[in-house]
C-alpha cells in the first residue's frame, strides 16, 4: 500500500531512470493541491537542469474553482509540449482565431494529457478516497516526488480545534476539513518532501491565546497528532527557505516568511512557505538566493499605453478627457493649504498640462512589443511567437474616480510616494462614511494607492478583482488601474499564460497565485533535495 511504503534512498531501478530509448525520464513527479491557476505548478515546471531538461513533471494538479481549473487545464496542455515546440494552434487560440475546443480537437494527445493531470475536484471528506486513489495511481514505487500547495487561509481561522471540537458540525466545516485534507494527503502518501504555502496572516493568528503557527508546525511535523490513524512513525523536519534554523517546538513564525522582492520578484509579496522533509531521510534544503528586483516600470512599462473607460454615460476619448479636465477648475493649490507638495502637484494638474498629456485614445491594445530586458526574471515573461498581447484592457471607472486617479498619479510622480487621504484636496475626497477617519489615519488612509514606477509593486491580491483603487497605474496620462496583463506580469506570469473566465475571475486568479518565478527558485531547491534523497547522500 502506497501510504505504508518507504522510499529506498540507496537504489532505483534502471527502468525508472530511463525511458525505452535510454533517455533520462522527464523530471520528478509533483502533486499540486489547491492549485489555483497554477502559479506554483508553473514554477516547478519551469525549473531546468544544466542540460535544459525539466526537473519536475506535474502528475496531478487539483483545483475546484471552475475558471481556475479551466486556466490550469490549458496550461497543462501547453506544457505537454517541449519548449519551442508548442503548436502554432495555441497562438492562434490566443489570437482568437480558433476556439479552445478546436485547439483541443486538433491535438487530442495533449488534451488527454491535460485532462488526466489537471483535475477539478473539491478536496474534502467526500472526495478523500477518490483523491487518495488518483495520487496513488500516478506515483511509481520508490520514486522521489514532491507535494506542493496550501489550503486557503480560511482553514487557519478555525485551526483552534480545542475551541471547536465541542461545536455541532465541526467535522463537517469545510474551513476545518481543508486544513486537515492537506495533512491527510501527507499521512496517506508519505511524500519525501512537501512545500506548504499560505498567507502572512498566520504570523498573528492565535489559538486560545497561543501562536497558531506553533500548532500548525506540530501538526506538520507529526501528522498523527491531528489525523486519527496516521502512521505513528511518520514525522517531518520543517525548514525555512530564508533562514538556517530548523523549526522545532515554539517557533518564531517569521522564520517561514518569504519576501518576494528580496528574490527578484517585482512585488512586495510576503507569504509563508514551510518545507517538510520526511524524518527518515537525510537531506535539507538550501536557502533562496537573494537578488535585486526589477521595478514596476521595468516590468510593465513596455506595455502599450491605454486609457481608462467611463463607466457611466458616453465613453469616448473626448468625453473621457472632458471629465478629467474638470480637475483643472479646482483650486488644488489653495485646498492643499500650503503643503510642501502643493505647488508641484497643482502645476501638474493645470489645464494646459492636461492637454499636453497626449493621453491614449484606446482602452485596450493587442500590440505586442518584444523586449530583451536585462533581468532574468523579466526575460522569462516574453515570448517571441506571440502574435498579439492578451488581457490588456482597462477597466471603466466613474468620472469622479478618474479625477482621483489622475491626482494620485500626479502626486506620486511629483513626491515619490502614494498619497494618503489626508493629502487629497477636499473636492476630490470620496463620499464615504469613514473618510474622516481615513484622513486622520485611523483607518483606510491609503484607499487610493499608486504603484510607484521606480519601486516594486505592493502585493497583488484578489481584492484587485473588486476595484482598482489600490492598483493605480503610475502614469497620470493613462489615468486608470492595472490591467489583468499588468497584474500578471507583476506576478511574473509569462505573457503567453492565458487566464480563463470573465475579467473579474481573471483578476481573482492572478491575485491569489504564487509568483511562478518565485516558485521556480523554490523548485530548484526542492530538486536538489530530491537529488540528495535519490543518491542516498
């Protein structure tokens, strides 16, 4: 039984090392659960050895959301082909010249591969036996492999089992069972190594006044403490990707924090990553290498300039410019009441400057400009086979928000920082109940946040699917929030990555994902661990 077998760290069958042609097999298997649109999986699939061979192959990716699964399915189709051998039909699909169903029909083997490896399943008690059998079926005996992923953060809001065990329906509460499902998969399949990712909120989460992360560390180190019937001998040593310290007992939760911008990602994204290595194996991970990150301008500055749309009334370049020009009739300098930045900001908003902005006339663009940037992370985003740029369409905004965006971007351009509500003239303040609390710094003081051109972006979150207030483009002339493609670039998704569904769903997927280029660096570390396990070193 798979759940009981142990990895032989000394020998492997020659038939497992090569295919029938005597060539090396295509990487270590990886099982990706709670996969979302595939950020972690994309990173693992992108990791190559010194002979440009893939270090991993995705044998199972599981996601329950329909649009995320559709995205995942198409990417698994894409990855069926070797680099440079993706059929032209895929690019025809991106260009809208053929449908997805026609693409799949033309390449049935790749479609079958994707259907087998990218699965839409809601993990939980009802599907546990099914998932156990699927994973067991896809793994070969004695083959080193990795489990990656992490349950949604809601799972940890109810991690206080001692608090909840007496409540009716506790065992059926999905937010609880999702957390346990990850542990059940570990208990069933005894992965040599796992990577669990989750939100920074775990840093402050508590259970009965004690650190939630300490309880989670205990569960992951000894799954039998949380999973009845789990093998008593199953244990894991837990490691950080940024510090040498081994997690034992009461741990400082900051041990597991990874700051993406410290590792070349153009985004201040702080997430928890826990690496577990099975207790009977002699291996430990190295640390993520530190490198400078490209700026927002470096990352999205080459994308075509587009304007926002008007969400109410006529939407045309003339109507759009007429609405934002209204800001020039406000006495911004007087309203800013002598602030040091009042003069430069007011000059940037003068009527003649608005005319000279040469604002773009279109709200979307498919013009693809190929670049060869210096930064390795950015080079990976471009594809010289792309016939068009996709998902670069601006949102429509209310006219009042357009003027706020224009002011905020102009302010950021002149001062080098994004304005707080206290920096706005009264005439531009939103008509919200808690604006005064925001102006005094008590709450939501940065309701309108500009992504500064010469810095990394703030965290791209799923909130971007609701409105663009936290994700204002740095260019005042464009006067808009980020597009899906811009958000995807800041997350380091390649330009040939397609996100399925309506725009709201696309934003949601991008915001929830792990940056693939960060995942790639993690994958390289995990591959080294599996190399060590395979060789018995």
